[in-house]
C-alpha cells in the first residue's frame, strides 16, 4: 500500500533460520517503504530494487553467501556434539523509520520458536533478554552478543546511520539522492546472522545445562 504523506518511511528486514537435525534453512527479505528490495532464499540473496551498483552488489552477495555457509557448517558441528531432536526456528526483525519531522526510530528483535527471545536497545547498543523467566540459553546468547563490536557498536551504527541515511535519500521531505551509494545495506543481513549465530551456539552449548 502506498504511504500517506504523514506516515513514516520504513526500511525493514526479516531473516529466518530453521535448524533441524543439524541442517540450516535460510530465508528472508527486505522492504523499502513497503516495496520488496531484497530477497534471501537459501544461500542466495538477490537485490530486487537497484540500490547497489552491479559490481558492488556482486561482492556483497559473495560476502553473505560465505557467512551463511560458515554458519551452516558451525551448526552442523555443534549438532553432532549435542544433538537436538526438535526443530529450532530463529527470526530476526530489524529496521528503521523516518518521520516527516526528521526524527527516526530503529529496532532489532529476535524470536525463538515464535516467542520473543532478545531485543537490541539501539540508543545504548545493548542486548536485552525477552525470553520468559531466567533462561540459560537467552542469558548465554545475550552475553556472547555483548562481547563483539559487530553485534553492538557496528549494529548500532547500521540501524542509526546507514539505515536512516537510506530513508533520507528516498524521502520526499529531504529530496531524493538517487546517485547515492548504499553499499553497507547488506551489512544488516550479515549482522543479523551474527545474532542468529549467538543464539544458535547458545542453544547447543546450553543443552543439558552445560553453558
């Protein structure tokens, strides 16, 4: 649906991973103001809207594929050490909104099997547990994600700056800047897999209360 003049512009990304019997299945998409911009199917990520020059996008595609393959291999190793006989479904939902008055809001949420698991508090670059009760997996994942700049300050910069700059370039209130490069866009996808990785590692290591 077309946005109204008073509605915020939005860029949102969904990234899901289903882990079953040591195998990982990836899917996801991104939307710019309600229009599909990126699509993730398995190990293949495609750009639906021409936001990146072809040569830059080709490099970024390879970066995403490389990381997802690494994630897939790591999950396979962990599953051999600590088999889990049920399916795990992890979902990342992240993005930003730009309002007509120039203010912006960014968010990042992770769910596990349909239940709120973790969220990222963008202003302070900190992860917060959302899982009901004192769960060892959520605690472990939160602690691991807080260790690295990729999942704290880099993620904060992506959500507060890269994502919002994209919207400003498309905004009717600030004027389009169609020639502007948004090469770091796919960084959000890669950072999403870091969150999934921390969660997945926690799931495996905490099986049997060993984390």
